């Protein structure tokens, strides 16, 4: 890698880290706003105010406990398990 490429990559990495920090700060603001809105809803599942319908509802889902299936029924786990591949991008 040339000196120019190294400098450019360093700047991009620095910019990326700053943006990550900014996103984290924005997420904290969103979480705070959400908590305030939920508190103002006073336990209601749904509130309509002007053009907004605000909902805070409990949703139930069902999932398989793959860790237990793997431990207790490994032959079934191995028969139906599907491996996936993804890419994880990080800058430390």
C-alpha cells in the first residue's frame, strides 16, 4: 500500500469511527425519547395524537431452542441445521 493510500485509508477509518460515535449518541437520544413517550402513554397499548398512532404492544413469538436441541437431540440438530456465512466489518 502506498503512503497516499495509507493516509486515505486512515482518514476514512477515523471518519468511520466518528460516525459510529455519532450514531451511538443518536441511538441514546432515541432511547430516551422512546422512554419518555412510553411514560406519557400511561400504560396504554395505543395512543392517537394528531396525525400519529403510537403503539407500545407486547408481541409474543415462538422460536426453537437450538442449544437444547443440539445438546439433547444432536442427530436431529445435525440433520436440519443450516450453516450461513456473513461478513463482519469492524474497525478497532
